[in-house]
C-alpha cells in the first residue's frame, strides 16, 4: 500500500494485486490490534539480515520522522509510549483506513482475490506481463511486496519468494522470527502460565551470543514473551545449523552477586521449622519454586534444616542460572515475521532489482527483519515508499 501510494503520488498509474478478499489484512493483527507502527528509539542495529550494510542509506531516504509525518498529514494522530509509536486511537484499523482513503483518493486500482501466478518480462521492450487467473496485464515496472512466510492465513504464504526466484533472484534461507521457542525439559507443564521479569542469555551463561531482559512467559512446551522473540531468529538459524541452543534464565536480574549472597545467607538462617517449599516462599512464583525443587530432586515437604547446606545453596543459585534447551521454534503460523528472503546484494538502494531492471522489492520479502517494537512496520513503510517512488520514475 505504501509503495502504491508513493508511485501514484509521483504520477504513475498503479494497480495493486491482492490475493485476499480485502487489502491490508495483516495490519489489523499488528501490536495486538493497536499497531505499533514505528519507534522513536531507532537504530539500524535493531535490524538483522545477512547483508544489511545498505540499511543506513535506505533509512535516510524515509525515516521514522517521515513515517510520522506521512500519517499525521493523512489525518492520523499518534502517541508515544517508551519510544513505541501507536495511533492515538490505539486501533490498527486507523492505520489501514488511512491507507485505504489515500489509495482511493489517488485512484489506485485494486484487484482483489487476484493471485499473481507468474510475471514475464519482455526482452524487446522491457515491459512486464502480470498473469493472474484468466487475465494478463502489462506494466512498465513491478513492485513485489508480498510479505514473507509469517502468518500465512493473512496471505503471506511465501508465494512472493517463488515469484522472485522465477525472475532470477536468490533467497537467504527463511526461518520463523519473533516467535515462541520450544524446549526439551519436562518441567514446563508445572510452570505453564507464569510470567516474570528475567534476564535471558542465549548460547552461554558467560559471553552469550545474545542476551535480553523482559517479561518471559512459560508455556507447556517452552518459553515465550518479548525477550524470547528478540533472539528467536538467532535460535532458529542455530537450530538450522544443527547446533545446541541453550538458554540461561536469571530470575534476579537486578541483584548483584553480594546482594544475592546476603539474601541467601538470610534464607539459610531462617530455615528452622520450615519445609523446603516454605523456605522458598517469596523467592519467585510458586510454580517456579516447585520447578526448582523438582530439579534438585527434593520433596516440597522435606524439613529444610535436614538438607545439607551445599544442596540448599545449589537450589537457591538455580534461580540465577536455570538452563533450558531449545529444540525448535513454533511454526510460521505463530511467527510475527520471517527472517531470510531475497538477497539484499541483488537489490539497489532504490529497492530495484540489480538483475532485472524495472523490478522492485519492498518489505518482508527481503532479507531484512527487525526486533519487536515497530521496527518491521517501519521497514515496510521505508522500503515501500522508496520502491514505489523509484518504480514511478
């Protein structure tokens, strides 16, 4: 939609081919229906991709400020919460309505329930023929903005990748990103439903590959929550390489070593007349406490005074370094975005194919994905605007 608007504003006659019965379906699910459309705390380091060296120059062409101005000028007021930007209405439908109105005003033609089967480019005149079911149309340029593989029920089922490959482009392997992680331990059934603040370290406790702080959610199969989402793409690629993927969880991220040691000594000194379960009251959620007891092979009703001090110490320090082992991610159906896609080495700063003149790309179809927090939608606005404007030239 952004690409179509930018192209139309620059004088092009534009047609959008949409396989769904309506346009912009995926926007309605963003930000839990509130549409976190960008973020004031912006840095290209918040993006991933095999070849992302072009990103600083790309975002200079259409920045967070430009996105906010675009929506403001179109009538949408916004609000900020910790850098996260939302429509003032806190409704994703507002963003979609802004696009629909602008498309209508610019006279953009919508072809709904029109899946593109393939695209042909004439060597003679450089024109493109777009083929749908029982219909062919010719265009001077084409923008592929088909999404990736995430949430295929909304239309992004990977068909854009097939179109890109048919035009000679190479793909970086795709994996689910911003997604829940499945783990092999059997104690998750006990902890299911618990949410708590924690520090998570991926790969190693010392010198981790990536670490994230925030609210982790325990499910019956593994871990979820924003900190998990933030490194899920890294975990997915490690799994694809057949590597071990441990995650270390610290339930006391605000405690220094001395402060935690002091707390442990106080626990040791107050164990008289208490069971193991009673000794742990106040440490964490009761379900987490039961997990720790289980992992140490203890009985919740055991007399805490009869347990050797070293064993109690190991129990208490398990809260600083609980290790879980990732066996997989949830599927693309559960992912907010897919990592991988069209190789950025084959795409110019104007979002044009370096292989096929007149072919442009925008959004998740490219090997660029961002962290939680509005960064993936900002990529959609930026790449879409540049692709549409360039395609109209």
